[in-house]
């Protein structure tokens, strides 16, 4: 996705996700189940579950699917997912963080390692690249939510740290532990967000040229296609011109 801010393409292109709606619903369901299992099955009493449910609603996931995922957490003998973070370097020295929810650590580790090795990357140990990122709260609104001044005022009032606006939409940053509160306040002021989640925000980004970008996107696509992988974060910045060539 040609980014309106440096961060937009760090989250990877959303257009590619549209082709994989069922896979995306599967990942959203898994996060809802894990969140419900870790706390109360009521979104109002469980901040992580509320974020997961809101993310599912933003992707037009049916209410029945959401409720099934919550109910699954209470079932005896259901899948037990572990949260795992993988870190490594992609082509061009780009740092990547891969967040996964898995019921089979060996399978996921093998798949992630293979994806890196086959696409010009190297999987490192946990902590090998995360020192170059900040753990932050991320809230995204479409441009239709309001103009830059409206979003800025609402974000300041809600206790956010920073806002990046453009014709494509608005990206709002918060402290990690303030995400739930800020998102709730913004929902009251602006309606439901497109995206609310904990993010890995790079301290510095790496400009990626066309030759490297193609291989990097292939690596990220391969990781994204894995059912166990929830999110891929990176410190890359790809120009609009290069993204247009890749997507053309």
C-alpha cells in the first residue's frame, strides 16, 4: 500500500488482505478466542477482547463469527494458542517482527524460518531487532472521520500522543498502556475506528529500492499467508513510486 505516512506501508498493504478475507477472519477469530481465554469473556470487562472484537467489526466480520470465537474460549479441550514473537532481517537489512498465535510451536517456527531463508532474510533470536522499535498503541481512522484539525482536537482530548493525517486517513499513536482508554474516548467522539491494536513502531526507517522491495514484499506475503502469523511489522519505507511499480 502506498503509504500516506511512513508507517502506512510498514503495516503492509491492506489491498492484498481483501483477497484473503476468510484467512483474515480466521486470524481475527484466533485473537478473539485467546483474548477471551486470558480474561473475562465480556468485551466491556476485558480490554484486549474489546480491541479484538473492534478489529473484527472493522473488517465486517459477522456477529455470529465473533460470538463463536468468544464461546470457543470457554469450551473444554479447545485449542490452546501460544503467543510467540519472531525477529529477523529481511532483504536490504530490513528489520522484521512477526507476531504469531499457534497451537504448534514447531510447525510455526519451521514455517517462519523457511519463509525468511527462501526470501533473502535471516531469522534471529528474540530481542535481535525489537530494540529498534517502540511498543505503541495504534488507532486508524478513515479520512471521512473528519479533517486534520477535528482529529487532532479529538486525539488531544482523548489523551493520544501523536496524530499523522493525510488524504488517505488518520493514524493516531498512544502509549501502549493507554490504548484502550484513548480508543474508547475516540469512539465516543468519532465513532468506531478502522483499526485499533498494539503496534511495533520503528525508531528509524530504512528506504528500500525497487530491486529489494520486490523480494521483501514476497517475504512479507509468505509470512502473511501463514495461518499462525497474526501481524508482520517492519522498519522499511517504500516510496509511492516504487509501490506503484510493484502493484502495477
